């Protein structure tokens, strides 16, 4: 790269050294460029970059023959000539919001005054005008007229650009299949909003648990820490979907170890469909009694006959763990079986009184 730069020229370079109040930049030449450290520090005065980081900067001037750069134009750098170059090259400028005026705000950039309309202050989260007064913010010059006497700036344009850059970073950081830690920030009817390191991800109610979840609040609360798996990303629409369900063991993997043909179970109806009744056997496992196995008249309304929450005794007819299906048929309950067994044990073929019902049960 040539050592000669035009004022306002943008470069992308690497930080080669940080020394005191100066950051040295690699110019791919015998000399290095400089940048004031103060431009890249947080509110506590800590430098937010390190050697080896790549940054974008704009050429300002030569200081003792050394090219000097800035990430934004502010203070003494903000004379009329430099502001015009900032306008032409879309270089960010830094200004202090002085006061609210008709239609917007008066912003002071160096010794120059500019106007920022209400619509161009802030981005997604709008604040009351008083919130911005006295704050030093970054702006993009939208209009530069009359030699700098008429300047219109936008804080929103800068924030939109930063947001796009942030999304690029997040897209590189998070991928489908990654397991992340997050905190629940909001509960909704159809799921929960979870913060995963600055990203607002959505946890659908269907992805909370392998078991049935009737209400999000039954499983989650605001402020709760969760571990989840990223299942979908759409960075263009700024959507990330996560699942805590994916991190739970799938009970269907071992269902054949617990249920076999002929097993009798006292279950609870979890759902009634036109074609049959679903019986909850355990958390995350439902079996189906087909309508044909319910012994109903053809004209019977199955949804009037059975209700979710009702108990129903069933017998396992078939277990298909691969397709996650268990076929069931209705049966007498364990309580009925026990009563029958007790009754039968109290009878004998050689008793004085012959009981034809007991004899029938023994056959």
C-alpha cells in the first residue's frame, strides 16, 4: 500500500502494537499508521481491541510524516473541510446532543452545529427526547450544504450499520447444532424469548420438553437459566430458534425395554382424535387405542365419549420404537383384575355350594 492517502480515505488494517495512548496500524509498508487509543476504549477506559485485530479506519492527516487515522471524526478533527469529506466518504462523525429543538435535536460536532431529526435518532428501541440530551453519539452526515452551515445528521444510520455488522459476527459465532447457555427474558403463549449472549432466541413451546407442555409457565420462568440447542437460524430476518427438548434423552430409544405385548397399564387419556384415543404411558410416551378397538357403535361420537384426563385401562398390542408408535387395546383395570382374583381364590370346586360364575371365571 502506498504511503500517500487522501483525507477521508478508508482502509482495513491490522493493529500491530498498542502503546499508551497510541495504536499502531499495519500499512504494508516501512512505516506504520497511528490511531488514538481513546477512540477504542469503553466507558471504564479499557481498550476494547488487541494486537492482531483487524479494524477499519479513515485517514486524517500526517503527523510528523506519519499517517494518522481515525475511526470517527470528532473534536478538533471536525472542521468544515473534514466534515465535507466525511459527508462525501460516509465517514462517521461524533457529536454531542446539545438540546431538543423543533422537529429534532441540535448536535454539536467539534465547533459545528448540525440537526438530527427525531426520526433519525436511535434505532429499534426509541427513547424519550430527554434521554439523548447531553450524550455524545456517532452520526452519519446525510446532508452538507452552504459550506457546512446547513448539516443534517443521522444516528439511526450508524446504528443500523453497526447492527448489520453485529449480525455478521453472530452468524459466524452461532450455527445450527451448537449448544448454548441462555436466560429466559420473556414468556409468551407459544414459547419463550431467551437471551443467548446478546441474541434474542425463541424457544417454541413444542421444543421445551419431550413431555406434554400445556403452558410455558409450567416449565419456565423469567430469569431462569437454560441450556439449549440451536435448531434454526435466519439471520436475514434476525431469527434464531432453540430447543431444550433436543438435549433431553429420548424415552423412545429405550421404550421396548419397558413395554411389551400383553402388558396391562392403567393410563390417562392425553388427547382424543377422530381416529382414536391417545393414552399417556409416561413422560414423553403416548400410545394409541384406535377407534376400532374401543368397542363403540359406529354412530358414537368419540369426542363425547372420552375426555382428556380420564383414566383408561389398556393392554399393549404392539411396540414400534423406530416409528415411535405403541398400539393399545382397552382392558379391564388392575383393580378389577385384583378383585376377580380375590373372588376366585375364595371359591373352590369342592365347596358345598357350587358357584357357576366362579367356575366360569376359572375356565
